[in-house]
C-alpha cells in the first residue's frame, strides 16, 4: 500500500471532529480534496459513485484509461487506504442511465445538443451525495471541482465563484445547484491551480499524482458521440430510430441528404457530406422535418437567444434587465450581454456583439466577474 508522506495523524478517539463526505472519482483532484480536508481537521469519509455500466456499450479496451473504467474505482479505494479514511462504493448506474444517458440520447435524436455533465451534477452527484451523507449522519459534502462557495452576509445567499485556475474552472457545470446544496458543499481545490495540485500530490506521494484526467463525457471515453448513440439505440430499441432527411441551405435549396440529425450540431463544419464550393456550417436543425439547415459562417452568428428552466444563485430571481457576461458552452470565452425576464422561469439574452453557434440544449451561464449569477437552458436563438 502506498504511504502518504506527512499525512494527518488519526484523531484521538475522545476528540470529536466535524465529519465531511468526499466524492472520490479516482482522480487526483478529488484525492487532493480529501487530503486537504484532513489537513484542515475534518474527519473525512470517502465515497465513490459508480454511475455508468460501461459494459453496456463499450468493450474493456475502449474503457481503459477513461472515467468509465473500473480502475478508477480501484484508484479511489487505494487513495482512501493510503489516507487512512473510511471509503464506500455505491452503485447508481441504473438511475444514471435513466436520468442522464437516456435524455442525452433522446435530445440528440430530437436535434438538441445536451450537456450531460450538468444534469449529472444537479440530478445525481450532489443530490445523492447529500442523501448518502445524511444517512451516515454527516452534514457537509465535498468534491474535487474547481470552484468556490462563500456566504454573502448582505444578500444572505450562498454564492458560487469561479475556480482560481481559469483554465480548469468548473463553475459552468454547477449552475443548477440550489441554495441548500451550496450551503452544505465544500470545494477544497477551488483556490488552487492544477499545477499546484499536481505538485502537492507528488510531495505527499499520492498514488494518483501522475494520473491523466479525462477530457470527455465520462460515458463516451472515445468521444464518438454518433457511435455511442447508434450503439445505444441498437441495444435499447424502444428509442425511435434515426431517420434520413434533407440538408438544405437557409433559402431552402437542397444540397444533400443525411442519415440522422443526431450526427449534427449547431456550428458544425466538418462531416456535413456536402460540397458546394464554399465552407458551410450547420445553422439550425429542424427536428420535426428531420432537416439540417446549413449556411455561411456569418449565418451561424446570433444576436439574442432565450433560456428556460433558469436557476439563480447570486440573486433570488431575475426581476429586471441586468448586465452580465455569459458562457454558452464550457469552453466559450464569456461574452458581454444583457439578460431580461422572459416568460415564466425564463430569460431573454441579448449579446453586445453577435456570437457564433448558440446551440439549443446547451446551458447558458451568467457571470459578474468571478461570481456565478445563474443560468438556464438554451431553447432558441435569433440572428437579428
């Protein structure tokens, strides 16, 4: 068993410590979250959630080295042993399939581009983590996300902040967290950079110090979304089969045919299967008519869009127009915009300058500098 150098001494049996439950994925970030909390004096309990049964759609070779691999669970267990903490394994794979994977497949079939990691965080990881903690008599939970939470005495709200490391910030994926979830959650690595985490992990001889991290959706480690969706539909035939359809320009001119709208997303340029002498991009998907609409680069840009199912963090509600910066996907540089109330639990977002590839199904998250104001789900956009 690996030995952790400088690991905190075990608590005296007569001394009570505040308990905290740490979600341990098998990666270096969650492992360091557990270690840092030990150093802060918590009694740390680890839990690893099995969320996806990779055998349903992947071969062992496809899963090797990805977050769907059983080796991640073994790594989490080894870290817990090295730290000397209790560690539990819990299986939520069936619920994960129904609440995250199936909506992912269904959305693609219906012409949307979903954000499964956000759904997983809000519907499973944090809700299940808190429930499991309560079963153990633990009030606080922690993860290895690069983000921070602080209580604002003036607004009397728990506020979500970006992680200090801009390149690793994960606040975008956490915008659906509610006040009670933020109240009970700690993000120990949020104040550190990834390089600092690696350096600390090496210094204490952490077993996963050099482990590579996954950059893809955890249940699609090969990043082949189309292949995953088609394998899944074949395995679970209750899903509607993808249908062929037309590829047309914005003026209705037919330029090609396709084998299913699940193969396309807004802003896509490569793999369209058409050749007209100039670059074309997907500018819209008409799910009702199984039609893909393509256009020039300029036609990909939108001036405004609308969100639904909003969640507000820094403010209790959106009651008037406000200025924000908005991210319309995780790797998007924030753009200046105004957001206004629009329908029940929705908002209208107007960019200061038109932005490319505003994609229905994706999340829009709003910021005041480092503060997460809130966010919602994009359902339509407009060029003018």
